[in-house]
């Protein structure tokens, strides 16, 4: 299964899943939830030893999705 993040990072396959806003709509995700998930992602990237510039790039992609994910 290919993810939108995989595509955004230059993966070889195009994301063919449901629109991200449709997927997250109605789930009641607010800024607190979004920020908490982002913090977990950042901690995981750090724990895995992902270089800072690449981790920052990944986090930047995710931050750019806030408007489509946060619905409350």
C-alpha cells in the first residue's frame, strides 16, 4: 500500500487512495491531536536516526496537510 507521504518524499509509486480531506473528515481531529501526532512522528524519526534536514522535510510535508486533516 502506497502512502501520500511516500509519494511526497519522491517514492516511485503514485498515491491512489482516497482524498486526504475525505479520509479524515468527520473524525473530529483538532489541532491538539494533529500536534501530538506530529510530535510522535518527530520523536520516531529522531529515534531512528533520520538526519535532521530529512526529518525537517518530512515534518514540513505533514504540517502542510494540517488544513486537510484538522476538522474541528
